[in-house]
C-alpha cells in the first residue's frame, strides 16, 4: 500500500471529481478507482511486468495536468504541425493535456464516421459493455486508473460499410511546466459491420520536465470490419508513457496494429487482441528505438477464442547506449479455436555492449489443430553490409545509420497508406538521417 | 592509374598475397586469372579496403595517392569501385534510396553539389541508358531476393551511376547464364573509355570472349607469374592452370 500513500493528489482528484460527468459513468469510475486503490502500480513481481520497474513512476505525486496549458498558441501550433500527418485531408483531433482543442484541430469528419463525446457515448447501448471491459483484461490497474480519471474521450463510431480513404488522426500533447503532470487520454473506435478505417494516434510532449501519459485505446471491430490502428509514441525522453490497446475482433474482421515506441524515459505498450469471432485476422507490428537510458516495453497478448483465426506479430527493436528493450508476446489458443494460424517474430539490433533486450514468447495452446510459430533473434549490424555501403562511398557513420534505417524501415514499407508510410519514414529519418544522406523514398 | 608494388597480405596470419606487382594505365582493361585459392578475391577486397586483411608489406598507389592509407569510402570518392562477387542484400531500403545516398556521398567527397531526388532520377536514367541496363530493380530492396544474374546486373547499374575511374570486377561472371553474362559484359563495354580502367578478375576464360582485355595476368599462389596479351587466355584454356603452375615451378626451381 505504500505506493498509494504517495499518490495523494490523484486520490484528492478522484474524490473531488467522481461526481462529475455522465451518471452512467459513475459506477464504472468508482469500481475502477477502487481497483487501482487496491492493486496499486504493478511491480516486477507481477509476471507481466517482470522486466519493467515502475519504481520511478511511483515516486512522483502525480497531478492531473492543467486544462489551461501555459504554452503560447503559436508554439502549440508549431508542435502540432511538426508531428501531424502531411498532405492528406484527414481529420486531426488535437488534445492538449487531455482536452480537445478546437483551435488546433481539423474537425471536418468524412461521411460515415461520428465523433461522440464521452457523455454522448455513454448513452449508446454498447457503451457500458465496451468501456469497462478494458479494466478487467489485464492484471495491471493502470487501465483502470485511466477509466477512473479520464474526463473526456475520443469516441469514433464508424457506420456499417463506411470506407474511409484517409486516416483519422488524434494527437495527444502533454505540455506545461509542472513536473508532476499526468494525463489520461482515452480513445474508442467502434467499427460497425464492414466498416474500414485507419486511426493514427500520436503521443507527444513538450518541455524538459517529466510528465506521465496513461492512455487507453479500445478497438471494437464488428463482423467484417477492417481497422488499422497506428500508435506513434514520441514522448520526450523525460516522460513516462503507459499505454494499453484493447482490441475485440468479431467474425471475419481484420485488425492491423502498428506500434512505434520512440520516446519516453519509460514507455510501456500493452496490446491485448481478442479474436472473438471465427475467421478474424490480426497483424500486430512494432518498432522500438531506444537510446541513452530509455526503457521500452512491448507486451502483446493475443487470444484466439474462435476457430479459423490468424494472428501475426512482427516486432523489431533497435537499442543503443544503455537502453533496455522488452518484448513479450503471448499467444493463447482456446480449445475451440481450431485451425488457428499464428506466428510471432521479434528481431533486435543491439548497437552497444550495454544495451539490453529481454524477449519472451509465451504460447498457451489448448486446441490440437493449430499452427503457432515463433522466433526471436538478437544481433549486431552486419559487417558485410557495412563494408558494402562504405565501398559505395558512405562514411562509416552514414553507413551505420543507413543500415539501422533499413532494419526499421522494413516494418514500415508494408503500410498500405502512402501518407502514413511517409509520415513514419520522416520520423525515422529525423532519428537516423542526420549523419547520412538519407531521404525518404519519394 | 594503379600501381601495386610487392604487395604482401595475410589472412588470419596466413600469407595469401606474396609480393604481387601490377601496373595499370588509364583506359586499360586488365584481367587477372587464376585457380581457386590463388588470392584473386583477397586482392579485390584489399583494394576496396576491407579491414579483415593484414597488409604486411608493399604499396598501392591509386591516381597518385597512397590507397592503403584511405578508408573504404574515401577510395570510392577517389573513383574506385568494386563489383562484389557476392553482393550484399539490404532489405528495407530500395535501390533508389541506396544509390541516392551513395552518389551524394561520393559527390560530397569530390566537392560537388548534392543532387535532389528529381535530379538524381535524371542522372540514373541517363547512365542506365548508357550502360543498357534496366532501372526497374531500383524500386526493389537492394539485392533482396535477386537471382545471381540480377545481383550482378545491379552491380553494373551501380557502377554506371557512380562512374568510377577504376572498376574492379570480382568474378562478375561466376554463376551467370549466357544472357546475364551478355548484359554484364555489354555494360562494361559501354562504359569503357580513355579515362576509365577495369580490373577484371575471373576464373573462367569464357568472360574474355565478351570483354576483351588489353592485358592478362595469371595469379598463382599470391604472385603474378605470367603476363601477356589477350592470346594468353587461349593458351590457358588449352593447357590449363596446371601448365602455368608447372612452368612457374620450373622457373623457380
């Protein structure tokens, strides 16, 4: 319980605000906060957090970030413009410290999609079933803390058979001068039958102070829906970011989940994918790029509950200096989930002797007619390739960066939406391009 | 252009090149032939600057400068190009990205302005046309999943775009069918000029039906034991390397 005594401000916040907001939410929030109060932060004694200590996170008396960000509007605009998708007529919703900013957003919604407030969403018949489900799915109480404290949410409802050409973009920006500021971003995507859309969520921060974003994204895919969810975690390197995505896939639906962990002193990305209808398909890919003393943890749990489902996980880590990466990929195949086809790959590049990776596949299979492949490799840059590039004129540093870029780029180049691919390429070039003559693919 | 004097090279402590001498002038095409293990590939790797080789003696001068003092990328900047016997696969980047980075690096070394993507494309098209090589491979990841012939053709495309002063072709013919061999040798022939020299390293006489060299050297056991004009290739084909080796032993004995 010692962890909780520190978090007075979150307690105060909850007791002051729990009465606010839609009535339908109140019991959910109370349950959720009780859960967090009873469980506290996860520790390395929890199997799912074995390689990631939350100690630094628990030592701060976090306080909800101010709604009124101190930053100048021009600065905010510049920050948003730097990170926003370029040249694509997408909807861009910008949340600053958890609050939607109309003055920074492009709310022009394409046909076939509705944006609901949390209060409006709470009136929908599916709401109470969907909203709380996240809290129960993991041993960690961090998603429950989000449920308890999230005042607003982005709820996107995709109409049946709607087909959105351009990505919907959500930017979560944490800014301010408080070193104890915490935000609780919450996103729900409810895709009705046969709806198709791409949702990009970008998490960024400004300033040199520590901050914490504890976010949850929920994806509910009805029969035949196709959703691509992209998470770009670009927190500052003083920041803590704990995120959990919960996806529920109905019959013949398809999820593509792309995850880029780049920022953060500590970033933890939980991805829980439930294949709840026959023939559902999930592609879960991730790239984590750590340097200095960053700690980046990907925790994937895929549950095959119905037959003829398939899931493919492909994660790549690049770790330099004293960075520590973690990949855990758990595949659960229920007894009824016959003909499941599942594969998992984690490849890592260690660029320094002090960088570290913990990679752990976990297979739990109760059906007898399934394919379940997994593999993990960890290595250094290929010396033959380095020499090949140098022999073509690239200086050693440029050659090294070129190979790192190539290793990371392999995950991105398969993205179907060109603007999104270019956006993520630009992120990579920003990180690895300086020493080389790298340019994104035109 | 290139002057190799009494070059001694060890690999894992074992002498491989044992006093190799070779002088090439501008615009000349020289061919080095030799049996397996004679040191052909060691020579090409040492010229390009691979660090796994220990140079125990001798000197290499390239365009008036000490080549052995230079880093691999500096050698490329000076105009040296090695067509690899086994080109490396680099998944994740396209040939276009790769060659743009390479050409700009080389241009920067030579004090020339960098080119943007559109200017690059123009250069690529012109040079590919000149070397009679299709550009389509540049859209794919570098060498990934290429057949043997595609890899060698890609090396020739890189050569055409980087416009070296000296191209070292390390067994560029090995494993090629006759069609691929023709594409590779057509590219070399199209690029021959008074300013550009070629050092063609091969195990097989067949290549010399397509690329006609000015000089042929026979490398045996780390030394050039016989040099001559293109007629030497025919003699070698008729009598085999054993003839040269025997001949050498007789001379040495």
